[in-house]
């Protein structure tokens, strides 16, 4: 099914907003590409990037809700009660991650904690992969708002996405995964050893 003109216009606006924080030397190139795409090309672009989520109508769920519910596989790197962070499987660059609020809502409803988690992930990406910069942007794909954390390296081209290999995703996941520390390890209390008393037999003095 080809996108209607209204749907295409809405998606173009979302994509343009998404690239607004990209480096200037990359942004113009991407904006021109988005504006020049036909409705059919735009739909193909969305499908290739797994952004063609089903609208949350009767009997259908959006792809992000399915990921959050565990009904669709993902590579999780962090989770709280309000959001789930996963790796983008068609990344712009190594370490490209998504923070998905668990509530299906628009951008204005993204919890502050989601932005806090995105910043923590960005810091970890910098420490693990040393990119030139990391951009944090928001998107709204068919009603489900999300945050993207995108690292940029010297050779990064935002217009080119490539499906990541499973081994690369697993390797990246292991490097970025947040281990939740609910409690400190319990230190075993060392009880003082009871002094053992030994009663030696008394020896009578020997009389010559």
C-alpha cells in the first residue's frame, strides 16, 4: 500500500525534524534526499529502516510496543520501569541506540527519565567507541515517540544505513549494557574464633 500524500508529508516533516541536529555538512545532503523522494520511495525507505510501524488501530500494534512487550526480538542495553533502550538494527553508525518510552504517546509525553537514560547511554558510547560526537534526537513514528542516540565518526554518512550483523550487535550490546545494581554485596561477618583451652595434666615434682 502506497502512502497517501498526507501521510508522506507528515513523515517527511518527522524525518526533517530528526536530522535537524545532524552536523551541518551532513544535514543539507539528507534534507535534499528526503524532499526529493516520491511517496513510493519514502515508503521503501521506511521499510528498510524498520520504521514502517503499524498504526495502533484495532487488532494491530506498533512495532515499538511489540519490542517493549517482548513479542519482537531486540538487543536490549538498558531498562527501567518507564523505558527500554535497544540497539538500532539498521544503524547509521556503530552504537546507534533507541530509547523507547513504554507508554505509546507523542513526543510531548516522553518522560524526563528517558532523556536522562539517553544521556547516560551517550556517555557510555563516547567512552566505549570514541566517536567525534553523539547526537540525541526525538522522533514520532506513527504515534510512538522515541529518542535516538546517534554517534558520528569521521566516515559516518547519515544517508546510508546498513543492517548490522548479529555478531556485531551482540558485541555492541555487551559493551553498552547497563548492569543494574540494586544492592551492595553482603559482606560476611567474621566471628572471632573461640579460644580453645587445653587443660594439661599436672605433673608432681620428682623427688630424688
